[in-house]
């Protein structure tokens, strides 16, 4: 009897210790981010070319005809074909109100894509900051953006027939450049500095080639499309993009959470990590690959959105500290918050400020927010650089 | 065949001569009869004919040296700057691949061992350590359990106990909840030692654990090593800059110069005026006292040996 009581108490203590890392600062960061996502998301669904009142738009978001019908939800998340396979449903889907159709088909998926891209970039940046032990690292430090950018330009300018496969080609270009950077940096092993230098080399060359290709574009439409891809844009994103990014996001985020302890040990420096029995080279490559996977998933649906992967881990680290378990969880919430909010700016800046119609690439907004934030950090913090 | 897996060996009682060609086997043969029945048991750990260099330079830093750590005891490596002490230690911890020779832990070649298996048996405290400022002391010590945990494992009761013991032994219980960034250099060093202790290894290699510390923390570190010497079976190899400390702390002292062992044996035999002139290039007087030999350095010697020192 007495033993049962103790083991019960011990188990309870164990349970509470398991969740002890979720403290007030992390919780408030997550809840605050969530509130921002919801608020910015509601703004996003309220505006568009089809005129409806704000109240109507918000009511459509919580329309039970969609929310309580798994066929509609699966139709969005998996696509119609897979939905029919999974549910075995062959008839016509029930009719939805026009407002609901517009909000769910056109306006909401853009918010979801922004969330996925935001978390991918934030977590990817956090990983690369640990791998290179440098706070100024971003998901694109190992050449991912330049590789993706070059292939985007090549596809649009030289091989326009492949344009439908552009998302995949861009992601593949990013991964290819990462592998190239690793090959260049490898000399019986790598080090953070060698990797960053190799990233700079590959980035410089690819960037030049990419810029050179602009001269061969004979159509302003191609140039605009290329710029939208290389600065990152969520214009016209759809459930298709959600379906493209979601599986990779789940895999990458899961691996990042599982790898958080390895990232923590890597932060102690190569020598200590190695004397603790970590195979540093293998672990560094594996974690980088997870970061590249996350970055590639976001490139495939939104192009190269800059600054998110640099700023978000910073903000989160300032709030929750350098423990990667908390940092990764914080990034999962804060990344979407920044990107959904920035996308509101990207979508509404031109109509609101200049009264015209048109949208900015979201990457321009994140850059405009990111620059001043770094200025602020530089002024406030004594040391910026090493974690 | 390692001598160490066949013979229970204790302290090696070499003369202070500079013969480096001696193989460990020959040493064992010499010292075996002197082993007392009450010698502490510990894990045999030795290096044989080790040649170690860095890829950037052609010349080997440690050239064909052999070193037998006294099992269950403290062996101190001493020598001037650039004599190869730290290099030798890194090679023995499998952090540098030797160009030739073998390092054996309990008879097994360390380069053949799985890195986590090795880290469960051998701990290394590097000379300089870095940690994020916002990590707490307890979290940092927790990382010492890394080799004992699988990829998905949480902390077990055993891990928590080991962390408590390590924090206790290093005397940093009062710092437990503090951020590492807020600690003094001396406190940080004690915390790092706690992390290595949490690894609970049979063999412990410490690279200049007292350098750059104030006197209080130097003595704190020495007290920890003394406790390990007296109350555990751990085989400890420690690189020390301070000969006095080495003499006081170690059961066995090995003096290195230019990557070669110049002299090895018990502290009172090794620490002599001749050795100080030969190895360190200084003129000094040595007097024996209760706490080991006392060294009074007088002046640098400006002959060949002295010039060598600044290599």
C-alpha cells in the first residue's frame, strides 16, 4: 500500500518534471503568437475582391457546414481524389454558401500557407544557428537560396516548358546547392567556419549567374514572376500549396523537436560534443539536412522569403533562452505569427497606402521589418554573433 | 598484446633518467614486484608508441611516446608550453587521430570503440569550454549524461542520481539554478568538472583544469581531484601547468619536453633541480616538505634548453 503511494507520487513528480521546461515565458510567447496569427488571419479573410462584410467573413470561417463535415475538411487538406479514397464518398459534396466558399477556398489557404512557411523558416534558421554556432545564420546560409534562385531563373528564362514543376525544381535547387556547399567545405571533416565560407562562395557564384540570366528574359512578365519567386510571395497560394508543404513540414518539425537535445549539445562546441560521444560530423549533416528540408518546403510554395529565419529564432531566444527544446517550440508559434502578419502588409499595403490594386511580395515586407529590428538588436546587445 | 590486461599494475617507479625507448612492457616488468596487495583497483589505460601531429604541420608533436596511466590513481603530465602535453591527452581521448601507435582502455583500442561507448568510459575536460550564457548549471551538468542516453530517451532516475552526485562532488549545489553566463571563471570551471563527473566514466582526462583560476578555485579543483584519488577507482590523467600542484596531487608524474618523455615516476623522484633545468630550462631549488617537493624558481637558463623553451 505504502509503496503504491510513493510510486504514484514519484510518477507524478516525473510527469511534472517532463513538462517543467514549459515555463511562463514560453507559454506567453506561444499564446501571444497564436493571438497574432488569429488576428492577422481574420484581417486577411475580411478583404478581397468579392465584397462581403467583416462579420460575414468571420462567420464563414467558423461555418459549421465545413468545420463539422470531415468530407469538406479532407477535401481541402488531401485534395478531392484522396478524400474520396479515404472516405469512400462518391456523391456530390454538400453545397456551401458563396461567402464560405470564397473564404475557405481562396482567403484561408493563404493564411495556412503563411503559417507553414513561417514555421519552416523559423525552425530552419534556429537549426542553422546551432549548427554554425552563430546567431547571424539563416536557413539560406549554406547556399540554399542561391541554388533555388538560380534554378528558378533557369526554368523561367531558359526552360519555360518546365514552369509547372517550378516549386519542385526550386526546392531541388536549394538542396543541390547545400550538397555542393558541403562537398566544397569537406576536407577530412568540416567546421562551422568552412561551411559558412563555402556557402558564401557558392552563393556568390550562383547569385551572379542568376543576375546574368535576367538579361536573357525578353518579357517583363517573366521578370516579375522571377522577382516574386526570388523575394518570396504568397500571392495566389491555394490549398494545393498547403498540400505540397504540409507533409514535409510535419516531418521536418518532428525531427527538429526530436533533435533539440542534439542541438543543445552541439552548442557546447565541437570538442565537448565529441568528447561526450557525439559523432559531430554525422549529426551536423543530419541536422543541416533537416533545416534544408524545412527551407526547401517553404521555397516550394512561397519562393525565397528572407529574414524570417534570421529574426524569429532571435526574438524567441531573447524570450525563452537558448534551450533548443523551448526555442524550437517557440519558433513553431512565432514563425507563423510573423509571416501571417507580414502577409497582411504585403497584401494590403498598395490598396491602403496608394489606393491602387496590386500586392507586394511578402519577402519585401519581412525585409522592411527585419532590417530595423536588427538595427535595434545591434544597438541594444553588446555582443551579437556567437550564441 | 597489452600489458595492462594481463598484469595488475600500480605506480611505476622509474628512475629520473631520460630513456624514452623503454617499452611499457619493460616498465611493468620493473614495477610489477613492487605492487602491493592493497593497491586500488582501477581501469588500465595506456598509450603505446604514440605519434601525434596536426594536419597543418609536418612535424609530429608527440613522437613515439608511451604512457601508462596508473590505474585507479592520478597521473600528472607536466612540461613547458608546446611540449605536447595537451596533444598527447587529446590523442589518448581519441579526439586526435594518431599517426602511429595505439591507445588502449581496458585492453581495447580506443579508435575502434564506438564513440558513445568510449564516452561512457572516458571523460575529457578540454582546456577551453563554451556554453550558451542562458543555460542553467543543472542543464549543463545534465549534458554529461549524453553518452548514457539513447536518441529518444528521457532522463532516468539513474541519470538524475548521477547528476546529483556530480553536482555534490564538484561542490556547486548552491549554483544549481544559476545561469552559466552569470558565473565567475572559477565557478564555471567547477560546473564543467561537474558535467564531466556526471558522465561517470572510469577514466578521467583533465586538460589544465587549474590554469587561469584564482587560488581559491585552484584549490577547489585540486580538492575534487584529491577526492577522486582517495575515494574512487577512477584512473585520472591530468595535465598541469603548475609543477607544485602536480607534485602534490599526483601519484605519478610524467615530464614531457618537445613531445618526448624526459622523466617519469613518483613526484619526489621526478621533481628535481636537474629536471627543472633539463625540461623547463630554469634554475630552481627543490626542498622536500610534508606536502611534497617545494620549488623555488630562481632564474631562466639561457642555454640551448632555454632557447628551446620558446619554440
